[in-house]
């Protein structure tokens, strides 16, 4: 069954058609990738799924429910977590707090209990901390839990951002260029990490990526877009040999 | 204790309560509020008029002043909290000026710019000090709760906060209401300490003074806000001997802090048992005992 269903999605910025008639049917448990040259509209699609932007036309449903028109936090509550192309952590927050804040499902004490150290709050806070430390352990940051997020090196910040997304306990994870700025060695470890969390948390993943070894190595299916239009879709093997894709990427001239 | 010192203590508490609200709203939630005096004016006039004209007991009047401050925040926050950074600051500034002008022009009710004289005064300072400390404790609890963390997340990155399921508007609204309540209470206390209120007490200089305290103490620390309220309220009094120069010194101290410690006096440091322990071991690491058992500075 499709966990995410996107039909005829369109987004205009003034006169620019950033996304045009985008369709996607993402089955549960799969990893699919959206690729395309810079400015093709990939991140815009993510922003439309998470409702940071409102679509000009079209519809998105998640697990059978229409999500267009909701607030971004409601979409996150329903189980869509994401990371950002230019990492968005909470810089002046400890690493532990970055995770703890995202564990919204694990604590439900009220505003009133926020003012007093009542038993339910104390108990839930303790559970939150244990759970968050478990997640930090998974990404190898447990020993630095009290450090500020801004002091982490770049690669660790990426991992922390993914861990924070996992803290939401999502069904669908949107990764926006997770391997950006990584060397081949780090990229390799990232790929293993993504496969590992997919298994462990039973995730469906939608990926934007420029590193072709990541895209080819991880995804079951690839959608290629250029200037907002879908120019190809298929398995990694089919996409690799598609002349339209090669043209979009290498910019084969008119004469060719 | 001499009445003069009692007065400084009460004024410190009055400022502190207001700064506490502002610390939550501006320091922790990241909405820069430049109209704190407007909320104080509402609290001061509501509470002051209740005790003076209707002889309502002081605690009830103070409570009503606080509630009035909180209630005003709801319709005001609804459109303004959606504004970004500077625009929100300007909107609150405009609100505070509007409140002041409304009070000035409602002469029949508020006495206009001549103000309301001989409000019953109250200076039981131990009660005020204990009450203030309780409020500090409550806000400390709040900022370290999951709700407080959501507020900080909004300050740090609003889009990321939404992406991890924080209802950003709701949390900004709650901080705004808490701030309104505290400012209203602070205004009511001020009215019943001074015994006289007039609109010019609640102008831009008052708002500025309070926001300076929050920045001075450290935007991200409740302890810093408390410390700043104490230092910056008593500093002009301590410097009274320097006559006109005291305000220059006050200004210079603020400038120096901003130049050398832009994150504020305490930054993100909070007073707690564990932070004191950490501080102690940090200081201890600078010393060592030499072979004769004498304490030496490790250079």
C-alpha cells in the first residue's frame, strides 16, 4: 500500500513554475530517490510535503489521509520527519536537548505541570532522557550529550539531525542531501547507517541526493526531475542509461 | 531595616518580576518584546483603581492586574506573534505607546496625564521577596520542562521546531501570556509601592530599561535575568553620590558588557546544585597542592 501519494503537484513562485505535475506513489518500506540538477525543484517538493509551502495545485496524502492545508507541525505529528539541505539544528542547545525536544510522543504532561516538579513530569522527563540517550548511542554521540550542538563537526551534525528526525518516531523519513559535503569514506558509512536505521525503525525513506553512489546503492526507485518537470522514472539501472537523464546532467548541446 | 533599603528591595522585586516574563518571552522564546511597560501600565491601573476607588483587598487587586495583563496578551498576540523578529518588536512598541496614550486621554477614568494619587501603599517587603522567589522558581521549572524546551527550539530555529512537531504559534502565545501576567503583576506592585501612578511612568524608557536587563544578564539564563534586575536596579542607587554621573556609569556598564560579553553576564549558565559543583571543580582544576601541601595556582 502506498504510504505517500502525490498527485499532480504544482507550485508557482510568481511566474516561475518550480514544480509541475509531479506524481509519486511511495510504497511502505521502500527507499526512493528524487534526483535532478541544482534548482530542479527537489527541495521544493520536500517543502510541499511538509507543508512549509502550500501547493498551487495538486494533492498529497499520507497513509490515506489528505495532508495538504495542514500546518507543518501537524504533518510532523502524523509521522513525517525530515532533515534539511543546510543543516538546521538548534545550535545553542545541548546535543541531548536537540533530541529530547523532538521526542514529542514520549511525554504528554501539561503546561501546568511545567511549572512544578510533579511526579508525572519527573517520571516522564526521566524516560525522555533515557530514550534520547539510546538514540544518541545509535549515532555515536552519547559521550558528547552535554555539548552544544553548534560545537559539533559537520559530519556529526548531519548524524545528529537524522537522530533528531528519528526521535519523532516517524513512518516516513525525508532526507535532503544527507551526504552533501562528505568524503567517500564518510559517504560509505552514511549509507550503512541509513540502511541500518531503515531496518531498525521500519522506515520508508524519500531521498534527495547528488552523490550517485548513494542514490544507486540505496534506492529501489528513482524519479528524475529537471526544471520542475519529471523527465524519467525507474529503477537505478533504467535511470542510469536513460539519455534524457544524461542530457539533463551533462547538458549535452543542441548539436548532439 | 531602613525604609530606604526596603524601598530598593521592593523596586528590585518589581523589576525582577517584569524581567522574568521578558526573559521567558524574549530570552527563551526569541520574540523580542519592546512594549513591556504597556503591560505594566495595564496591571498598575487595574490594580491601583480597584484598591483606591472600590477598596478591594490588595491581593485580589494584584491578581486582577496580573490577569488583565495576561488577557490583553491574547488578542494582541494573535496577529502580532506571526510577525518575524523586528516587526514583532515594533508592534509591541506601538502597543505600549497606544496604551499610554489611551490612559492619558481617558481623563474621567484614569485622571489623564495627572495620574492617580494616593493609592493605598504597601511595603511588607519579606512577603514580596518570598513571592518573587517563588515566581523565579516556577519560571525556572517551566524553562527546563518539555514546554520550555519547545520555546527554546522556536528561538533557535522556527522551521526546524515545526519540523519536529512543535506548535510554534501556540508556544509563542503561551510565553506571551505568561509575560503579560508577570508584567501586570509587576505593574500592580509598583502602583502600591509608590502610591501614585501616571502614564509617563510607563513610557519607552521603562520598556528599554527592562529589555536591557534581560540582555545584560544573559538572554538564555533565568539566573542572569535575576542578577541583572538586582544589579541594574540597585546600581543607580549605589551611585547616588555621583549625582548626574550615575546614569553615565550605568550606560557605560551596559556598553562594556555588550562589547566584552555579548551573550550577557551569565550567557546560558543557570544556578543549580549541579552547575555549582561543576563550577567548583573547574576552579579547583586551576589549583594544585605542592609538596609542602600549600595551595598553588596552576599557570
